């Protein structure tokens, strides 16, 4: 592989991981289409490189997010149980449901998620630390520092059972369609659990690394992780993840929400096109 190609892979990974990490998504949502469409990389090799990049992205941004007190680790561990169960169910159901139907259903889910996130909802910020309730025995409620307001914002985790169901669906969709579940986790945490968007993104970023690590071994055993391609992608992901973490901490909640809604709309369009055997570039899937 020539230096120009390695530099291109590095640059693409920096941009994809910075944007994906800031929004709490797996960078593979952007890396896989770019590698296959513009780099003419085999889809299996692209997914293998993407899996490794997700792990690198999650690990790299973990320290800034934890230092900034944005990641709710306790909540992430609880939700990961449902996501893993959904992923295992997806493996069992794989092949039993027409792929076109799944793409169409996911497109509808993404559109509804975008509409829900774009609509105004009540602020989750609490004037003071919430009083202990039945839900607080889980010790999931927390707070995060808001640079704009200059003080900590307390928040309460609401409707946990609904959130667990949505996380199960996110893991199921991820396994059936081979997409990063972060694109569904963030709207679920934002809409169902009523978390601040920054907390949702940071917590999702923590979770996707755990999920990716569980599947990386199988890709490695099958020989789908190619060093000359995965190496520059991983290095770029580390740099991009650190950049994305800084952007998430400094950017306003409203801007993050608008960016996420725009990405959801683009992905929903791609899902609808894929349901009819086409893609955004006019080809066939």
C-alpha cells in the first residue's frame, strides 16, 4: 500500500471518528460506506477495519468524557445488558426476515427518532439534586458540568424499563443489519430516559466500544482485519476520537441535537433507498 493511500485512510478516519464520537455513534456508519464507495475496499474488510476503529474511538474518548463527568458508567452497564441480549437475538433471527423489510422498518424508526429529538421537550435539568425515589435506589441519577451555565446540571434517569426495551431493539437492529447501534441508542436515551444530549452521546460512545470488542475476535479469526488497512484507520480513529470528545464538551446542546437530527435524516433516506435495492450514489445494494 502506497503512502498516499495510507494518508487518505488516516484522514478519512480522523473526520469520521471526530464526527461519530461527538454524536455517540460508531464511526463505522461513515467509514464503511467511504471505504467501499471511494476506496473500493471489500465490504468484509471495511467492516473489519471499522470494528477495530470503533474500539479505538471508544477507548480514546473514554478518558476525556469520564474526566468531564459526561459518561454515566452505571447506566451504561445496565443498558448494555439489554443491548447484548438484543444482539444475540439478532444473530438467531438473521436470515429469517427479508432484509428489505428490515431496512424499511429501520428507516421509519430513524425518522420517528429524528422527529422526536427535533421537537421541543421539557428540560431535564433539575434545579437541585433530586430527592431519593424508588428509581434512585439504582444509583443511576447523576449530574454533569455545563460550561455555558457555569455550574453542574443534575438529571434523573426516567422510564428505565422503556429504555431497556429500546436498547434491546437497538442491539437487535444492529445484529440484523450490520449497523452501529449508537444511532439508535442516543435517541432512546434522549427521548425515553430523558438524558441530556451530551450525556446520551458520551454514554453511547462508552457502550459501543464494549459491543465492538465482543465481535472483533470473530472478524479477526475470519481474516477480515487487514493490517495495512486497519492500521491507518485505527490511528486516525484515535486522533478523531480525541477531537470529537473536545468538540462534544465545548459545543452547545442545541447544536449537537441539530447535527444528530441531520444525520438521522440522511441515514433514514439511505435505509429507504436500500429497501428498494439502491443507494445514495445511484447504484444498487
